[in-house]
């Protein structure tokens, strides 16, 4: 078995098929890890989502901010935006099983061996891997339960921006979700700035989250979300995989077992 991880797909299926063919991916033998943002911005969100779902047990998926945004719209708590490109899923005959499947996906995945951990945006510096897994489970439980609609009504927003264990209710769940799916810059204490997306920050307190590795510094973390990094994170044991497929860049595939990277161009 070989484990591969792929960057933000965002509704662009041909580059993924190109990569899987290139490495001889076998779903009966290998695993494909996907860092989230399976859909939106590309031209084939429906085909992409169906393809990943049909991989079954060979796929390891975490939710990204675009996936959650789709779910909010599918569950009626948000309107379709002019830049959203997943109307094909909303109008599909298999919409409901696709939505149900996506709601079951986690915010964080750790290999049973403990050697790699994956989330869409990363792990904030104040959390250990064990803590991060527990906090992710809090949100996952809500997504899979009867209060999912209430969660999506409360999900949007940039506050609170700093973790405190005594946070409760939807502010707590919102911040956990923002750490896992929207984080780029934060302070060493984990205070978020969710507005800056480039490679530098005007306030020197803020730096890319992986610059403040903190309690997870020895963990190997796979993430996407930040196309401006172009797949390069300047920190040990951190693997950035978003290489801008949604913006005409490429889609990157990372072999977890030997460290090789492959890429295919995106339209």
C-alpha cells in the first residue's frame, strides 16, 4: 500500500485523474488523502465529489472551508454566491446522498500509525495533536447530528479569534472550525488574523501558523488552503499542498511514504 496526499481539488477533476494515472494509483491497494476544498471554483464540482465519494475506503478526506460553505447552502442557511460553482451538485439527482456523505467527513485525520496528520488549514500552535483531534471531534459530532442546520447558521464570522478552554456553544465551535479550515496567520499564542492571505503580514506579531509550531512541533502535518505558498512551507515536518489549481496553477500529489511530489497542470 502507498499513501498519497493531494492538494485542494476545488472542482477540477482532470488534473487529479492525470496524477493518479501517473503514479499508477490502485484504489484496491493504495490510499488517497485529500486536504479539503474538494469543490467550488472549478468547472466540475459534481464530478469531483462523485469521484472522491466512489473511492470509498481508499479515500481519506478532511473538510475545507469551501466544502462547509457548500453544506451551508445545501442545508438552506446561506444563498448561492455569484462565484460559487457547485450549482451542479445542488441540482443533481444524487444531491442528498452526496450531502449526507460530506457531512460525515472529519475536520482532522490522523494515520493510525501516528506518523502523519492532516487538516485543511493546519493546527494552531497552542494545541497538541491530541487536543486538536478532540476539538475537531466536537464539531464533527454536531455536523453528524440533529443540530447541523443551527451550526451552519452560526458558522460564519471571524470572532472569537483566540482560543480559551472556557469558550462554549457556537462561538467555541466557530473558532475550532476557523482554525481547521481558514487559518493562515496567527500570533504565537494562536490569535487569528483571517483577512491576510499573502506571504507577509504588516504586524510582526503575526506569522504563518507553522512558524509558531508550539505543541505540535514534532508532528508531521499535511495541509492545503494557502495557494500563495505555492506548496512551500518553511518549517520542518509541515507539507503544504495547495499549489493554486483553482487559479490556473497545478494540482500536487505527495507520496507520504517516500516524499516524492508530482504535479499536473490545471485549466
